[in-house]
C-alpha cells in the first residue's frame, strides 16, 4: 500500500537487472552492464455511494443507524476493490487487468486435478510463480476451501495447513493464507498465489463520510430519485479514491 500525492503517479519499478563478469588474467578488461527502471502509472479513481434514510426511521430506531451503516460501507468498498484488483470485474478503465486475468493470459494457471491430489495442485500453482523468478509470500482462497485445506497432509501425515489462531494469518506451505470472505470471489477459481510485493494499492483519499439534510439525489437521466428536504430524509455519502497497479 502506498499513498498518492496526486490523481496520477508514476511508480518506478526495476525493469533490467545488473550482472557481473569474471576478469580474465591480471590485465583483463572489466565489462559494463545496464540497469534500468520503468514506470507503472497509478491512477486514482473515485469509489462512492449515498445511503438515504427517512428522518422518521432515524427518530424511531432504538440504535444508532449510522454507526451500523458506516462499517458496512467500508466492507462494501473493500469488496469492490478486491473484485477489481483480483479478477478485473467492474474495474475502472484506467486500471490494469486484474491479477487473475493477467495470470491466465501468461499461462500461469493450474487446472484442478493436474496433480496427484489437491495438495499437489497447490504446489504446482506455487511453482508457476517460482518459475517466473518470484517467491510466493501469500495465498488467497475462498472460505469454502478451508475444509479441503484442513485435510491436506504431507508425506509424514503432518498438516500442510496451519491455523495459528486469532491475530495471526493461517499458513500454507509456509505462506500466509488469507480468505476472501466479502463476496468478491469469482467461483471458478480455488486459489490465487503470488508475490504481493509486486501489487500496489495506492490511496489518494481514504474513505470519508458526510451527512446531508438538504439536497436532491438524481439518476443519470436527471430524474429526481429523492428530495431530502421535501421527503424528510437524511443522506450519508461515502467517497474514496484509490489506484492499483501490478
């Protein structure tokens, strides 16, 4: 995660590595090499929603409605970002293809059943990353795979999947295992493994909330959906600006 100072930011990444050469003899010439950097463009896009509640409902409620709404909106924004970044679903046009579409395009996929068992399929998935010269440090999975993972055993009948308790990420082959629980998962995939140091989530503006007691909410055609003053309603607006790059 990085913080953006403007709508568009150039994020510099290493694109060519240096090398060394053995010098032949006492008077051999030392060679030169190139090292290069390239830019990935991070563009902050706005994510927003308005929730309107009639004043009568707010007055009659026996709990703080807005305190219930705010955390749900944060979860909803997180799910929208996950779906766009992981799978490219409903992603802004300025964002790159999601992690999964890029992996599929690169041929970095393993069809379940390729290995001798599910554990072997997982190992082959990690191998796809390692063959490209990266180390896996995170695995993402959907919640329903937890039961399958609990049954995995190594050759010594020891669990491959370790649940370390509250506050600590679960482990799979020594890598952090995180479950995507917010409904953003695309069901035809079981696991996503990779080097998360090479994915950047850039925050231009973290989530802000603002209450409105007056104003008009309209649709894309200009039709009035709700007039807060005339219809005695209060609206909570949530706004966030975020960018993504691989």
